[in-house]
């Protein structure tokens, strides 16, 4: 948003949010909040169907040149309709692989396979309503295309390498002491992100069992927190809850190794944030993570679900301070390429332009089709379905 605004665009935000601390603007960019609801199985995520049409009224007032909606989320459904009503291009960015979540959260035998099947059938119907769909990695782009999604491009997002930086490790003993449970001299492993079953966080338990000297800090919240607390009960693990701002920056910088065992990451912002903080990463070789981590250079990739491989890769980093320093520096250099300024330039000048061109092509096709329909309608012979009787006259509709 900052760089769209700096480039002369006038963005506005519409989102569901019922938290008391919600801001009413961001850098002067207005934010409109619409009523939403939360799922019992995932209360940390808020959704909306815009039942009161507050979003529609805001769009009519704002008169956008383009609508960009983030999904998954049911808000995409009314937004598709609104884009058609307002006759503007629609871009959908797809951030979370829904079929993976369906596989994880539908636990009834038989229904799980059905949920995955239906997700993969419905998803193309929704995404193909957009003039452009943006995936967060080449891997996700290929997966979407395989199930029938069209007009899919890769959105290379960015991070702020000033916000996430090794500079926050200076005079950071208090944060490290807190994250290690008062033992800052011990090796510190870090996980940051949503606490959900799909993240496979329980795999890190194997590392702690193999390395009793290691400490683990888990930053974030989510529906699996209670189960994770039971899983790690009696082990040197600190649950911090959500962290934001400088506290989060300092937490990254304090760590020795960042661990991401999730196989469902479409991009992995937290991995980029760790890399920008000069912290070597150990990640599952799945989803969009191989697009970020250069195995053996900026971090390690382990075989998905293989705890032995995970333990080995983490041990390599814990036991070799020089390797940690080398990979941390290489990761920082790689993260510097993922900056928001260049990512926004591509989004605005290439991808939004592509969506606008496809929108105009769709309009021309619709106009031509209407003209041909009218032409054939004029010359064809009336049939019973076209006859309307008015008084004593018979008129062709």
C-alpha cells in the first residue's frame, strides 16, 4: 500500500475486523470495516459475506479503477459480483492452499477425500471469474493450473529488510533470555506463525528430544495452541503468543535457527523475515518454501515428514557457529532481493495492466456476442416462444 500510494495511486482498504485496536487508516489510506464472523474451528480468522452491503456502498462511493481481493475467504464471492456490477477489472490473490486445509481439518473418514475433491472442483470456478489470479509461488501456480485455473501469474511479494534486520540483535539479551526461559547461553530454535495442525509444529519435539540442550520459542496463536502445549509439556519451550512491531523483530534476531516444518506454505513470509534477520532456516521441502531457501546456501530443506532429516539439519547448524553465520549472511542477501518496492512495481505496472487488458478483451467479446445475438434475432423467423398477443394483433417479440 505504501508503494502504491508513493507511485501516485489512491488505494483504499475494505476488510472485516472486530478487534478493539483496529486502525481507521494506514499511512492516510482509509480503511472500511465490514461486519464479519468467525469459524468455530478457526476463531483467529474473521470472514464476511457483506450481508449489509457496506462494502458495496463503499465501492460505489469510491469508484475504483480496479478491485484486488485476497482469498481464501468467502468475501471473494460478493466481490466477484461487485466487480461485475461496477464494471471494473478484478484481481484475486490466492494465499492459502485450501485443499491442504481441507485434508487437515476434515477428520471424518470419507468426508476428507470429498472435501478435497470439492475444493479442487469449486476453486477454478471462483478464480476463473477474475481477470488475473496471483499465486504466491511458481509451485502454487502450477498446482492451480493443474486443477483448471486460468490466467494465473506469480506475485513475488516482499518484506521490509529494515524492519527485519540483524541490527535488532544488538543489546538483545533481555529478549533472548525471555525466549530461552532464562537460559540465554543455550541454543535457541524459533518458530513464528499460526498455530494450526497444518503447520506440523509437533515435529520440532523430535529435535528437542535429540538435543536436550536446545530451547524452543513458539511465537503466534491459533486453534492448535492447547494441543501443542500438551505435546511440549515438560520440555524447554516458551509460548509467547502474538508478537508485533519491534518485539517481533527482536525475537527473530535473537534466534540461532528458524524452523518451519509446514508443508502448506504458499510463500512463507516468516521464512523471509528470519532470513532478513540473518537467521539460518530449516524448512520442509514443500509448497513455496523451495522458492525461498537455497538448500545448503541460505538454509536447509528437509524431506517433508522426515523427523530424522529435520533433526540432522538442525544439528548441523547448532553445532557449527561458522555455518550459522555464513548461511545467515547468505539468507540476508537473498532476502534483500524480496523488497516491496520492486514487488509493487511489478504488481502495478505489469500485473494490474495485464488484468486491465484482459478485462477490456472480455468486454469486447461480450459486446461482439451481444451484437451477433441481436443480428440473428432480427433475421430469424418468429417461433411460438417469441409470439406475444396484444389485443387482436400478433407481434413478434
